[in-house]
């Protein structure tokens, strides 16, 4: 007999849950329809155009968070490429000369720094991409001052590397702004 009472309670609870009003964007449940969702801000009492506009912007914001996640991955790959290039190439290029040892050691140190920042970019993406960007621009400027022709050597790669890091930093800032706008977006991770 108690089994049947328990089964009736479960069915009754499921019916109550089904009767609750759910937000179409964040799926928050409400006993009564609010004017606005307390979690994501969906305008229940808005006109159909206002509700559609909100949903469209919500989808765009989630897409931006996804784009940021992808651009961080690409920036990390670039940091790993730069690290690998600075660690491996000097071994073959400078090991044969006496003065090359210092250049090789500096290059390997820079490579290790970029490797560390590439690893750290998963947890702290903004600062882990900003510092390597500054280091990269500084290295390009120093090389340009020492030997101006180096600016043109590999110019396409330099533009790609700097552009990707800047793009990722801009995406991170936009995503942080999106997350500050609503409690729901703050729960969506872009890292």
C-alpha cells in the first residue's frame, strides 16, 4: 500500500513540475509567470518582437562565448608554435658558433616562457596572452632596431601571430562584458 502512495506522490510532483513555467532561454522554472526571468532577463511580459529580439541576442552572445573559446585555443597553438620554434631552431642554427651559445640560451628561455604562457592560457587567458603579445612585439622591435631587414622577413607570420593574439584578447574582453550583463551568462564558460 505504501508503494502506491509513494508512486502517487511521484506522479503528483511530476505534474506540478510540468505545470511550472520555464524560461525559453535558460530553462529556469517559475511557479507563476514573472515579468522578467530573474536568471537571464528574458522578458516574459514583452511583446513578441521584444521576446524574439532577446532570444536572438542571447544566441549571439552564446556564439560570442564559443568564438572566444575557439580563439583562445588558436592563440594557445600559436604560443606553442613560437615556443617550439624558439627552442628547436637555435639548437641547429647557433650551436656551431662560439657567440651562438648566448643567442641560443636566450632564444630557448623565450621559448620556455611562451610554452608556460601557452599552458597558463587555459586558466588565465587574458594575462597569459597579453604578456606574450607584448614580448612578441618587443622582440620584433628589437630585431628591427638591430637589423631593419628582419621586419620584412616572415612578415606574414608576424602579422598572423600578432593578429591572432590581439583578436583573442578582444574576444576575451567582450566575453567578460557579456558575462557581467546577466547571472545566466556568468555561468557560461568561454575558457
